């Protein structure tokens, strides 16, 4: 039986960038993520666009990004669907990989990756300091907001589910309110 070769983040980041696949390094193992479905991209794209618009509407609202290599440690480089970074976040050069983990991380449901998003990736986001994880589920047309009740809390100990007729919001984003129906309207 052949053993899986584990690699370090520096080795992973030195790999050539694939043309059509997203790669992540999870616990030292390269994981290939197939291209997401249209329903996933529309939902996650809407969340990103609204976060970006909120950031740009006033000074000192941070930065929203989509699909960037995010270095957690020597064995983990993830690529969340979207992230929000608080003002003052220390980034590396924007033309280099990886970048740090955002305060809010967004993952969209895809049939082939959801088990990792709610499993090992959730655990890694908790361990490495994300303050919130938003799980966007186009199938159920819901958004689960997992939060820490206090900055020192080691895990996401608050879970709130938003459905149509409700807004996605966050104590980290004063005045931000995204109607759930807009996330899944398909436009």
C-alpha cells in the first residue's frame, strides 16, 4: 500500500498554478476542488459583491476578496470562496501567495466539497482565528452564520440560520444587511 506524500505549505505554494482546478493544502495533503456549479457561484458572488460594496461605501470598512490562497500554517493553505478583512489587517504583497485569514470567511455549498467545508475546514478556521464562518447553502436557500460569542472564545459557539425573509448581518459589519432572498435569486 502506497502512503500519501504530505507536503509543507512552501512546497505547495511552489507548485505550478493549475488552469482549471482549485487546489488547497489540508493537513499537508493536496486536495483538488472541481470547478463549482453556477448556483454556487451566483450565491457566493452575490455575497462577495455586497460585502465589497459595503466596504467601499465608507472609509475604514476593510477589504472583501474572493478565492485567494490563505495561509494558515505550515500544513494548511485554504482557498475560501470569499473573505472579509478588518481595517488594519497586515497583508503580504498583493502579488504573492498566500494571504492571511480574514475575520469573516464565506463557504458556499457544493456537492463535492461541503463535507470538508463543514468539517475539517470549519475546524481550521476556528483554530486559526476566523471570527465568523458563513455557510451559504443554495440547496436549502439558507445561510448559517457561525460566530464566536467573545474574541477569546476558542470555537464558534453561536450559530444563527438565516432564511428568506431575513437578512445576513454581522456585529463586525455595522449597517450591513443582505436579504437572503437576494443571495439566491439567480441574477
